[in-house]
């Protein structure tokens, strides 16, 4: 997995060059775990020709049980729609948490194209299946009650993760994902991830493409699986990652939380006169 080493201390030029394509997923707008401020900062510094929204952008499961929609979540939606109005091709591939949007596949909404999945061709000629990936999760497909239970448990861990990072920031430390750490330490979770990656790669092989780009499991990864390039763009509740395609077709996973300092995110929030990552008004 390629990660940019750029860590700016002061505002300045964009830390990433112009891109051909950007892939983000698992934003989970409508939940308290969503790192909307970090995503807004990423969008502010990102220029691309095509933006793929690879599912679970809005968390319909959570919104059914309780409304949580701060201004920063609305700003993310507005930013994406503004990109579409400015000529960026925006392709929305819904996931299981925003599955209601699958009823509108083929529809153009505010310049955003909604599709069940897509085939993306990179500048160097490789073809990738773009899919959220929940179709390859046996729990989601065959035991939805267990999926909902797992979602509740996961959100509980994310709540702990939020408070944990509040303490870290007050102590002067950067972002660190407790939930991601637990995920890689649990044997069953590791086996689930491996099985998922293999299943998605096999679907790409069946479709006759060179690789697959997906989300769903909140674990950014780029590796070869029996001749198929498997890429997961991660999420914006734990790792805050995006997959980008450079103008030459090279793919790279950016870990935005590591690339940007907390102080800069706070200043970006202050420019909009909005709550920062600490849930407070940033100092002028």
C-alpha cells in the first residue's frame, strides 16, 4: 500500500497533485463516527476528473433509528454536488447502508450518476470492477439480523474510538483508530477479511477484468490475489483513506489523517465558522 509521506505544518499548496480519478467509500454520513471534517478537508485539496462514491456514503440504517445530521455532513453532500456541477464525473455505487439508492440505478441526480457497479479503465489500460462489496459478505446477504447486531456493536466501538481520540488530541497526539487496531487483532475478523478479499477478486476474474475496487470492510488494502489486483479504498470513520489514480494510471491509497495535521483541520473549520474535530468552534 502506497502512502504519501507529506505532512504539512502550515496551510499552503494542495498536498496532492491533480488526479485522474478518486474513489471513496464508507463515509457513513448520519452517524457520529463519520469523520466529515477530514473528508471536507480532503475534498478541498482534491482535483480530479472522475469521482467514484463506492457505497455507504449515507448510513440509512442509523438514520432509521435516530436522526444525526450536523452541518458538516450536509456540507459533504453539497461539496460533491458542486463538483458535479463544475464538470467532474461523479459515479455513485450504493452499498448496503444506502441500499435504497439502488432502486434508482441509471438515474442522474444533480449530475451524479447512480449505478449498481461500474467498470473503470485506468490511464494505462487496466480495467477494474467497481463495487461496494456487500454482495460478497455472507452475513449481510443471508443473516441480516446478525448484520444489524454487528452494526450496533461496531457503532459502539466507534463511539469509544471518538472519545479515545478526543483524549489523544487534548494530549497533543494525532488520530489513531482503536476500532481498526481491534479488527486486525481478532482472528475471526482477519479470516473474514481474507475470505471477503478472495471472493471479490474471484468475481473480478469471472468478469474478465484486471482488478476490483471496493469498500465495505473498512480496511484499505492494495494487493495481488492470484493475478487479480484487489484494491479497497478504506473508509471515513476509521482510517480516513481514499484511493486515487494519478494521471499516468498509477493507483495509490492516501491516508488523509496521517497526511494532515489536526491544527490545519481546525483552521479549515474556523474558515467556515463551523465546529472543528473536537466539536467546538475553532479559535479565530
